[in-house]
């Protein structure tokens, strides 16, 4: 899916808009117009007209119906925008404001990556609102929601809870109703902000009531670097379509994949009986069925987003933390996140739902553990479960981990899917545990 050789978090020349690159050195954001992360959510509530009081959410959503008249009937009726129009820098002042640290702190005195996922999700939505803003309207008529986390690649940089963090990002590609957002994260080391991760999110625009698609402003690249970013966005879209078309739910495994599964099956036959019914594990191996963990969350109003559904960042954080625990339990040591890949938001989660999360190791290689987390919801009144998300996380353990072996055909498909996601990423040979982050 993504084989750009060792492109792992290389600082994209076009990502930071020329002339507006991240200023390095100072921790004083006021001098550079950088907003703080807590202001991102305040700005989102202001843009949408959402209330901070749960009791007022019905009234606020009713008022949004009046914004339907501001929606464009076609994309041609919207003014084009530039990448610089949506560019933003946001500060997370963990160093200069120590009172913020506890929310982001792990017991190992590192930063909770699940909290970073929440911040990225909020920032991606704000960036899209900056691209689609309508000066005539006090509130935006669009409902912008996260459709896909295409990838998050970690860099060779540790995350300290005692140094400021900066995020930057902008819209890099636009379809008719969707937008790709590129974001980067930096942390202060000495007098410079150094890169920590690259993230690519896909957002979709909906109407004022979040019931149907809505058109977004076209995007005009202004430089060769921006044209390359836009072209990459087109390629990313095509890759996602091709990857979906080759899904194991739609198409049989390739000949090479079938051979892999058959060889794994033969390696589990008992040499004493040579019977298809007698299965034994090879040395240093674990049955896939024994690598599961599950959790349940009650979705309270506190975790709602500006549209009164459960915040996507909250879902990502909970899935990530369960995936981390699964990798920790499987590998027998603390795992470190390497990449987040291909998170599709298939269905919104309503406030009051029961959220069921199921995590499983589906592929391993050397020190790497590929974890799949399946998310489904059920209402308090209904026992029917519906899939909302599937999350893919790649972790690296402190030591070499056992091989994971599927026992059934279904598990074999999960194994191949995990292998596909693992093989799609570029993992640097010099990635070390002290450069990575924990939950």
C-alpha cells in the first residue's frame, strides 16, 4: 500500500508553506500568532455554534438548520482556496505551562500517544473549516467530520513531557466533498523544534444537519512543491480505492499469500500423527486466538464532539490504548508505537451507546507487532451490534516477539490483512525504543 522507501517521517519540503515555515527557537507563541491546543476546540465550538452545555445541544442543532441556505449547489459556485489559507500552527505548551502535563503523562514519564491522536483529530477538523470558511456567515453551514486516518508515521524523536510541542498543518488535496489534511508534530529540543510525526487525515463535508454530503472549495496549488503535494493526494486517493478493491472481504488471497498460509498450516501439523486434525505450535509461536483483549466503554456526553456524536479522537485513544495493552501482554515488554494506519470511520457513535472494543495481534516479525482493533456499538435499548471502526497499529517491542499462527481460515485472513498493512509501511532500520512514544 505504501512502499516509499525509508520515507518515514522525512520532512516534506512542501508541507510547510514557503514563507510560513515553523519558526524555530522561541517558546513564546504570542509573538508569532500561534494558538494553543485548548483554543482549537473553543474555535470549533464557535465555528459550529455548539454549546458547552449538554442540555442545550438540541436547541443548538435546531439553529444549524437555518444555515442550509449558505450551502453551495455545486463546487463551481465556491471560491478556490490556497494551501496557505488553511495553514495553522498550534502550540501544546507542556514545558512553559507545567499544569497541562498530567493529562498527557504516562507512569513512565513519557507522553500519552492517545492524547496526541485526540489533538490531531481536532486540529484536522479546524484546518478544514479554515479552508471552507464563509465570511458572510457567522457560523459555518458545513459539518466536517473525520472519514479516515490514512497514516501516521513516527519519527526518530523521543517525546518529553517537559518540552513544548507544536503542530502545523494545512489542506493538501480536495475532492468535491472531501479534503486531505497534512499535519506535522514537532517538539522543542534545545533551541529548535524537531519533527516527531507526519499525519495524513481525510475529512468529509456534510450539510448543516450532518445528514448528507456538501461541496467544499476547490484547491489551487501555487508552487511546484504544492503541485507535488496535490498530486500525491490524488495518488493517495487512487491507492485507497485500489487497496479497498483488493480487500480480502472482496477478493481471494494472491497465489503468494495462499502459499504463505499453506506453509504455516503445514508447520503446525503434528509429525507424530501427520493428521489434519492434530495441530501443534512450532517453537516460539502463539495461536492467534490467544492474543486477544477486549474492553467496554459507556459513551457519556463528556466525550461528545461539536455535533453531539462521540468524538473520533476519543475512539482512537481508547482503541490505541487497548492495542498497546495487547502488544504489551503479547510481547512481554513495553511496546512503542511505530505507525498508525488506515483507520476508517464507518459509522458515527451516538452518545449513550455501548462501545465494544476487541483487540488482537494479527502479525508479528522480529520485534514488530501488528495489532488490529475492531470497534462496534450497541444502543442501550438494542442488542444489535454494528461495526464503527477498524484500527491498525504497528508496535515495536523491546525484545524479539513470538510468531503468531492462525488456526482457522478466518484468522488466516486476519493474518494476511495484518501482513499487508505491515508490509505497506517504510520502517527505518535505525528506529530505537528511546525514540518512540507510549500510550
